């Protein structure tokens, strides 16, 4: 584009160079701004990734710690349950031993009482027989005493009658 005026062509060239320089400067500013924005985005992304990883690690540690606490509670509960089962079994065994011992003592006491009852019945029977024998002996003695008494009384009455008859006939 020739316009006939050399100054104006030079001015246009200068102006175009200035515009090119301005466009280049603006392009460099935009590139730098984009580079800065990209760098900031990269830094923010790296920061967010680090935060996410830290939170993930923290969450994993908490999950592991909670899992360990839960496992410890389960283990403690299982151990306590086992101890309680052992205690219950020991108490049940002791109760069974006591029941067996009490049952054996009661059976022995029952046998002892039955033996004592048998002995007492035997003693009572022996005493009853002895008492019956003494009663029979006493009855016999009483009968003999009464018979002797009656005989003596009769003898005495005869003697009295004989003496009376002698006394009355003796004048």
C-alpha cells in the first residue's frame, strides 16, 4: 500500500511495529498471566491433593484406631464372657458337689435314722416283752400272794373259830 507520502508510510510502519510490539507484549502478558494462573492452579491442586491425602490418611488412621478399639472391646467382651462362663461352670460344679454332698449326707442321715428307729423298735419290743414278762410275773406273784393270803385268812379264820369254840366251851 503505497499512498504517496513517505512519512506516512514510515509512520504506518512504525505504528504497525508498535502495534506488533504491543500485541507481542500483550501476548506475553497473557501467556505470563495464564502461566501464573496455571502455576497457581497447579499449586492449589497440589495443596488440595495434599489436604485430601492428609485427610484420607487421618481418616484411615481413625478408621484403623476405631477398628482396633472395636476389636479390643470385642476381645475384652469375649474374655469377660469366657471368664463369666468359667465362673458359672465353677459355681455350677460347686453347687453340684454341694447337692451331691447334701444328698449323700441326707441319705446317710436317713439310713442312720432308719437304723436308729429299727434299734429303738427292737429296744421297745424287748422292753415290752420284759414289761409283759414282769407284768405276768407280778400277776402270778399277786395271784400266789392273794391265794396264800386267802389260805392264811382261811387258816386264821379256822384258828379263830377253833379258839372261840374252845373259849366258849371252856367254862
